[in-house]
């Protein structure tokens, strides 16, 4: 027997003798890898007796259970954290079923390894949220956000602390114990990360309520963290802390903010525009992240403190913040975080809970009183600022929401024995219930689109010609400005009848938690990154157009940085706020000069569909194929079938025809010899009235021609459109969504993009080989 084997055997015997008194035996050194299923070795080398196979099996099991639970629960409206906590309950000691199998899959000591590796996921999660957090937003938060946050923090804290002593008597402690203080401080916290996640899940991140909740949450999170740090500093158990450690800790924090942060701005300056940061910088940043996690443990503080400050010091957004988020998000948030939450829930044990015990009743009372005090304080302060009752209650529920941050705090307190297992079980159960209830209630209380369901007419048809026309133009990429700027000439702006154009540059939110809305006319409060780089080319292009029009057009540029799925909220809100009559959107396809599809963006199409569904005014989608040459008249065609959308399109065409020198208009009235349905009598009368006016205009204007075409079925319509496509540069058509028309019924089966309508889709089809641009118009929808 060699020396190493001898020492290993002695070590194993000593450990076994020592732990036999506790009923647990451990083998050292442990088996890392197994001998395989068919290995002819001792049972100690089997897969279920080796740490690596056990760990991998635990990861697979937790990942499978959480995903399996999340699929049906998500359909019912429950958040992801609910399925993760439920998975922990199923796999933990709370459920007495399959105890033998659980002991085999989670043997003594193996959970420490699992929890340690899963904690790295929480560290990456905290770092990622630090990177995405725009801390400068706290300086832009108005009086409303500050007052709501301060009232929601101080009032529950004062009332809660005064109630703790009475509640402590129920637990037979007589005095305030440390665990009650831990619960009080944790329940009184407002986590920006949790609230931003909930808002994103509810798809209201950039709504009015969402923006107010984010600003209040950031202030509340900052103030509550200051209170926690202050209480920890005055903790009598830590008075004798090593002063050298404190000095080193503050030195590291100073280096993070005054050396690392300026260095990262230099990295950004040396990164070419529209390119990602070099991999070497990303690798160094992530390497330093793990070093800071180790330093936090070395200084006997929470291991996430320095990683969070490190993330906070990292510049958010592209190119650095977005690159870092892209690297750590999948592994940290998507893979390790569900395992971390599940391991926290596995520490819950309902077999220890006695529902009539004083400690159980006291814990429930503390948590319930904490929730009620925060709800009342947030609700009262929101009502003070004239929010509606539904909006105020939704805001109170959102700001009182608890999530993964509070789960991690309770788990850390349990590991440090600052809280009893019974209290821990009750606290996590309340988080699971409250988080689910909040999301389900807010979905029913708050609908951000209801403010658009107005009855005020905001369209071209009901606008007087001498009234100031307000147009909202949306831009995604710089190449959208080239066709949209000439399209603005269709509205025929003149110094006597000017137009006001609000230009909204839409940018995808990457590497940030909170959306940003910027008015470039009002420079105050504009972040430096937006002032220096974002939207510069777009603003310059429209500024040149404004100067060219010499008082006929006034431009107001804006930039909205938000998630692609929520961009329609920014568009509709600005249209509502500025009383726009029409929104102009670019089509999601881009054609090359030879007529082939060059680029297709499904995100843009999704935005167009949502705006058309919820817009508070008329909407136009611009399909660009023809760029008008200067000096030549525009050969414009308007195809009229009938209905609200066609009447709106004809109003725009009539307005364009006022520019007699640059526009030649042909109005095609497509009709049939068959009688119309009786239910369309009112529409028919309106159609005849507007067509009669159009004929009158044709008789006195040389650049306008009216032509009536009778067709029988879709085949003749297609033939007519083929012929028109060769004679015109630009078409204006109505969407006519939901109208069952005999002329176009057979064409509906071939329609690819419903947002363009049947005629617009046919003209935009690659099969037509049409070189003309198309503007598809939908009149404002009215909700009764």
C-alpha cells in the first residue's frame, strides 16, 4: 500500500468515526467521476455514488421540472418564479412522496455543491441588472416619483417597527428578536430589478404607469439599500470588524468607480460605430467579476455587493453594456437562475410548520401587515397625484411586488442563521403567492391601450384644409428617411397651410432595464449617449427638409429606446399627446433597384400591426419602391372602392393634388354592376358625396383626372391593377380591413400581409413586378 492510499484510508476512517455520532458518513476524497453503468468496480464508483454524475443529474432534473411546470402555468398567467419555487417544493422535503428517490438524487452534502454553482447564476444576474440599470435616471425622476417612493418606504417602516414588539410577544420571545428585524427590512425593500422584470412580463414597461413605477422603484431601491447598509454598519455583532478589511473594501469601490468606469468609456470611444466591443475586453471584465465576488466573501460581506457595484459602474447600452448582457444572459439568467431559485425553495419544509404555533402566526402577521402598509402608502400617494383608482391600485401592487431578490435575501439569512426555518418557509410561500396575485390583478386592472379608445375625431377626412395638419413619422433605420421625406410632400405643406411633423426614431432597448424617451428640442435631461450618437443622422436629414420648406413645415424630433414588443406604446402615446391626424410607418420589406427583396424585418411588421390595431388616429404604411426624381411631376393614382379607409385615402390624394405643378393625380373608381348590400347604405351615401366632390375638383383642376371602371370579380381587378402599375409612380389606397367586397373577394385568398389590405398587398407583391410605391391608409378606428 502506498503512502497516498494509506493517508486516504486513515482520513476516511477518522471522518467516519467523527460523523457517526451525527448519523452521517462521508468518504474522502469523494469520487468525482464514475466507473460507468457497466464498470466492474465497487458500488462507490457507480454513477449515483459519484459527485459529478449526481450534480449533472440534479441539474437536468431541476431544469426539466421547472420548464415542465412553467409551460402550463405561463398559459394561466403565472410568473416564471412561481414554477421555479413550485419545483423546489416538489423536489424538497416539503412533499413526503418519493423520499427514497429524493435521498438518492440529493444525498447529504451534494446540495452544497449545487447551491454554490447556482449562486454564480445569481451573481451574474445581479451583475447583469447592474449593467442594465440607468442610475442617472434617478436625477431625472420628478417630484411625483420621489414622493411616492419616500412615502412607500418610511410609512411602512415606522408602522412596522412599532408593531414588531407587539408581534414578538406572540412568539413568546418577549423582546424584538433579530429574525423579526430581518423580515421587517426585507419586506420593506423595493427592488428595482424585480419590478422591472414584472413590468416586462406584463408588457407595460414603457407605458405611463410603467415609467412611473420604474422611477419610483429606482428611488425606493436606492433608499432602502442605504437603510440596510446603515443598519448593518451599526450592528453590534459587527462592531469589531477588521478595519483593514473596511479600508480595502472602500479602496476597491473607489477603483471601480474612478478607474474602471473611465477606462470603459475609453474602450467605447475606441470601438467603431455599429460594432461590438472586442472579445478581450469582455473576457477581462467577466474575469474581474469573479475576482470581486471572491473579494466580497473575503471581506465578510454579501458576495453580490461588489459584483453589483461593478455592474453599476459599467456603461449601459451599446456597445459595451449590450455585449456584456448578451454574453452572460443565457448562461446566468436563463440556465443558472432557475436552479438557484429552486435550490432556495428546496430549503422550505412544511413539516416544521405548526399553523397554530405563535411563531407561525407572528410571521404571517408581520408579512401581511408589511404588505398592507406598503399598499396603503403607495395607494394614498398615487391618489394624491390625481391618478385614477385603478391606476393607483395597479401602481401600489407593482411597487409592493416581491421576487427573486427577496428570495435570495431570505436564503442568505437562513444560511447565516439570522432567520428560523419556519419563518423562512412562511416568507417564501408569501412571496410565491403575492408575486402571482400581483401579476394576475394588474393584468385585469390596467390596460395601457384604453386611453386610445377615444371618440375625438383625429383623421384627414374631418380636418379642415386650412387647419394645421400634425403628422407623426416613425423611423427605424436611417435608410427609411430617404423615401419618407419625399412622401411628406404628398401633404402639400405651404406657409399659408403649414404642417407639423413629429419624427420618432425607434431604437431597440439593448443592455438596459428602463426604456428612454427623448425630446431633442428640449435638451434638458437628455442623456449624454443620446445627445452624442443616437439619431444624429435622422435628425439632420429632417432638419434639412425643414430648412428647405421655409416655414411650411416644423419638425420635432424624438427618440424612443424601448423593447421591440412595446414600441407601439411609444408611437401611440406620442400620437395621442401631440394630437396627430395620421401616423406614417415604413413597410418591413426593403427592395433593391432590380426589384428583389433586399431586407425583411419581422419586428417592424409586428410594430405596424400593433399600431394599426391601437392607434388613436389614422395610420399609413409606406411601401417604397420608387424614389421621385426632382423636376419631374409625380404620377399619382388613387384607387377607390368605397368605405372609411378609401375616403381617408381620397382626402390625402386631394390634398396632394393641390400642388398642381408637381403632382398629376388620377382617381380610379372601381365599381360593379351588381347592387350593394342594404347594410352599406350609409357608406354608399358617404362614398357618393366624396366622389361627387372629387369630380367637381377634376372639372376645375387640369392635373386631376377621374375615371370609373366597372369590373366583375377579382380576375378583372387584377388585370386592371397590372395595367395601372405601368402608368403610375405612386399609389394611395385604403386598407379596407374587414370589408367583404365582391370585386376583391377572390384576391383575399392570396393576400400575404393583411395590414396592407387586399389592394395594397397585391400592389406590393413581388409577383406583380411593380416599380411604384404604395401608401396604404387606414382611417382612425372608433370604439363604441
